[in-house]
C-alpha cells in the first residue's frame, strides 16, 4: 500500500471511531482519554490516533468495537482487504480461535478465503457454528461442516487495565523517582513539574485514575488544582496529597485540614517511603 493511501486509510478509520464514540455519547473532549482507557495507551498516543492519522491495528479496532458492543464494520473496516500480493485476502470476519482441542477459545479476526472442496492440507480452517465463525486446526474440524481456508488470523488478547496516575511535584528528582516507582509497581504514571502543565491537560479532557500531588507548587498550593480535578470528568478519583512543610510552618495545618475535609484527599508526609505498604494503599485506592 502506498504511504499516502495508508495515511488516508488510517484517517478514515479514526473518523469512523470518532463517529462511533459520538453515537455512544462520548463527548468530543473526552474521546482521546476514553480511547486511551480502552486501548491502554497514554493520552498523547490516543490523541494522535484520533487526530493525526497514526496507524491502527486490527486488534485495536477489535477491542474498540467490543468495548462499545459493535461490529468491526462500525469502526471503519471494509469487508474485503488486500493481501501482500495486492489480491483480495478474503472476507474479514470476527470469531473464535479454538485451541487445545476445544479447551480454550480466544476472540479473533480472520480473513476467510475460498471454500475447501477437497481434503488438501492447510494449517487452519474456518467454519460457521450457529452463526459464529470458528477457526480450528484442520484435523480438529468437524466432518459435517462447510469449511473455508483461513488466509490470515489475528488473535485478540484482552489486556488488564493499568491504573493511570498523575504525579505533580515541582521537585523534579522526587517526581521522577515517584514515576519510576509507580511504573515498576503496576501503574502507568505521568509526571508534571508544575500545576500549569497538568491544568492544561485536564482542560483538554484528560483524566487519570488517581493523583499524587505536592501541596506546595511553586508560589501556590495545590488547592486550586484539586478543585479542578473534583469538577473534572473523574471527580471521585483518589488524590494523595504530599507535604513536608508542616514542621517548617510553610504548610498551614488548618488549611490542610479544611482541604482534607472538603475535597476528600488523603495526606502523606514527605519523604514518602516507597515500599510495598505504600503500593498496596495505592492499589486499593485506585481500584487496581
């Protein structure tokens, strides 16, 4: 496929995905965030897919379609695709790949070729069972079905959701250490070194499963940022508030108590011990 044709195809798919989200009442400002959640992508990766014609895989489209309870045709794929030689690779269908002599089944996308009228050997065959396509090894195919050649097969493995966490701290070394610790502990962390940068991302519609915020950010506290999070698309997201300035007097205890009560945040004193106990607290709070 010529690069310009590939780009046009990706852009048309992106437009179809946007239309699907619109039909499913996902606000336009929330679409990149929602796609990131569905495909386990960062906000910027999802935004590029929807807006700059970044390439899509069949597996990604399958996941999007299944999430919204739609068929692949709803996310911009035609019924016939071309093979590497430019000839039709077959009809693209959704179905189940049957493995281990029927003990396991996996969602898949298949390209169904011609009907097989002879016993010639092919690796996999497809057949319809109660209006659902199944793919099996040739020797495992029932005798009393119409079988078709499988030209191409993609198995779709669903990935577990990885909680996303925003880390906001103007002490860059601490923020980077926290990000690395979270990423190694089963989270997907994004770091921001000032309130302005995350406020801009939130304004664009991004949300996170949880937030870890330093209380004092430059010349201001995080109260305004916390309020913005509480009025965002994920108002109930857990917020961990960090401060090491209570003893020095830079952090007002009365102000902190008010924020904890009114804005439902949890407070931890710096330096935070990055250990299994802290990891367990985060997993429990973020529902992981």
